[in-house]
């Protein structure tokens, strides 16, 4: 129990990511706030939904005060989709999954060899047209493995086969690539800061490359993975002939393998700067001023697991709060980390919905009410 004087000065910052498949980051913040105030009605709570560059990044920016804009672009299968980006004061937040993400594929349908990032390029063009001087390009949740070739084609680059015809869409078609022409690339990128925001530091190809590590979740068979890896290696070799040694260096750089290699396209042709997604987003969303004066931070995501420790949103939030000397607790759907791992990440304690409802299907279906109950437990443990 804390005394009344401490309670009167308590101020909680809720900075959590989405619970994928059940609650958006905004909904997580709303439910946690409601649960806390059931126990402490007058509690001061500030919410700052966060994201690490993957799906949900635009929604987090909009929740922080950015303007949401929509545009029709080419989806991963080549058909039109509606995609959103966010803009404020010359800064645009572009989420490649909005244009080229798995959510645009019909249930059970994959296109491992042919899915294109063309729409992501169109989304970047929309941000340029909106006057953006800095573009935060969040990459993750992609349906594609085309090395960013589709994106670059939308921006004016040409990828040609031996007969001088454009190669087809998708990573598989890059096996036919004979040459590339970047003379038509949109010149506005020379004056724009493009930040590649990702929690993935994989290279383009090889055992830890985009096809091998992420291809299977996009429907790639072992044969498809081998095809894509060889095609992307060939793509990088052709670009080395056109752009020089920097193309080979970019293929090995951290983040090159992000979102099916779209990171490589951004690094090699758009002079993007790679930064861990959560670091970028905390800056863009204004986490530092929101943290000032907080006495407790509540972070979280759907699953707290080994991946969380490697650049996911809760780890980034906890690291920043710990540096400021502020205690952190976490909420999650399921907890796969032991207390020692949580402590090393700067998280005092984690509360899982599965502690209240062990059946996964029921837990996801009732995530909102369960999260409010969890938040009540946090209030009783830390705010009374």
C-alpha cells in the first residue's frame, strides 16, 4: 500500500503496442485506463499508443496527433487497395503494410513469388506530394519478398530483362533481371530525410536473409525460399553493376532484409537511414515529454516473448523509462518470459490475460474486459 500523499502525486503513462488479433494500441490504452480508474477514480493517466514500425504504426501516429490521409494504391496482388499514412508539420509516417501487407491477402491466399511492393512506392509518393521533408518509413508485416523493386519502380526506376522489357512483379521475376535504370527516380528524395524504421536487422539474403527467415510466413515453400534467395542475390549483383560497391554493402547492412527486402531497396536507392523502429517512433510520438512527470509506466503487447527483447515496443519503452528512473510494468495476452528476463529488460512485473483466462480463443475474444481486470490488479498492487 502507498500512502495518500504518494497516491495524490501518482501519474501513469500507458504506452503499449497493440494486442495483435484482438485489440489496437488505442483500445489497449482505453481499457487499461478504464481498469485503473475503477480502483483510483481520480488517477491522472496519460495515454500514448506506440508501435515499432510494423502494422499499427500509422494508427499510433494518428493517436499522437498526426493527420490521417488515405490514398488508393496498388496492393500486393496488383489490385487497388486503400492505404493510409500520417502527416504533421512536414513529417510523414508511412507504413508499408498499409499498402503491401499480409492483411491485403484473402484468407489462405499467398503470393510468395509474385507479391509486389509497388503500392508502398505509391504511398511514399503521396507523402512527398503532401510536402513531407522527413519520412519515417515503417516496414513490417509485409506480404512481399521483392527486395523493394516494386516500390522503386513506382518511384521511377526501371528493372529490365535481357530483351529490354520490364520484369514481372514479385521477387521470383528478379531472376530475369538484366539491368536497372535509376535515372527516372523521383528527384525529391535527394532533399528528403528517409528513415527506415524496423525491428528487423536481417541482411537481404543467406541463412538469416529475408526469404529464409520470413518467406515461410508469407506462404513460401522450401523451393520458393531457394528461388527467392537466388533471385534477390542476382538482383543485388545486377544493382552492384549499376550502382557500384554500395549495392553489395547495402545487401549485408542491418535492415536490408526487412519486409521482404524492401529495406534493401530503400537503403541502396533512396539513401535511407536505418534505425530501430521503436526508437524512431518514440521520438516521433513525443515519448520523452509524455514520460516527464510519470510515476509509473504501463507498456505491453499481445505476446511478451523472446522477440520482445529484440527491439519490440515494450522493450524500447521500458529502456527509456528505466533510463529516467521510472518503474515499468507490462500487460500482455500471454507471457513467455521469466522474471529474470523481464528484470533485465527493465520491467518490474508483467500481467498476462491468460492468467485470468487460460483458453486462448476465449482470451482473445474477451481481451478487452480481461485487460480492464488486469489493470485493476495493477492499480491495487502499485497505486494503493
